[in-house]
C-alpha cells in the first residue's frame, strides 16, 4: 500500500507520497485530493507558517521559531486538522503518517 507522509522541509509542500517500498513518488497532493480545496488550503498554510519560522534574507538563513505559545498551538491544530481530513478522505487507500513533531519546533 502506498504511503502519505506529512513532514516539513523548508520551501517544500508538506505532503510526501511514497510507494510500498518507501520510494518517493511525489511531493504534492495525491490525485484523490487534488480538487479538495480544504486540504490544499490547510497544507499551503502549514507550509507558509513553517517557512516563516526561518530568517532567509539572502545573507542569513536561520531558524527563528514561533513568536509565542499561541502561534505554536494554532500551528499544531492546523497540522492535526490536515491529518484528520487526509485520514478521513484517503485513509483506506494509503497508510498515513504524521511525521510533524510540534515539540521539535
């Protein structure tokens, strides 16, 4: 069974699709979710929030982090909401792994 992994990499879409041998297929929405505006919006928002945790001004690149615990909690909720939507929509067709550990951010 193919896998969907939710994981964060700077400037990369947070959905990673793997085959049953754990080889990367794509870094995008799975075809079954391409027309789902809710999940697309959530994942784009998660990626924008994650990218904004870094300073990248052409001279300096460094991790800055969340401005406060409220922002971190809002981010955690977005990730959980995205995972839930994905699991509900395609959980019978894919193994879904949430590799986003908020405690590491």
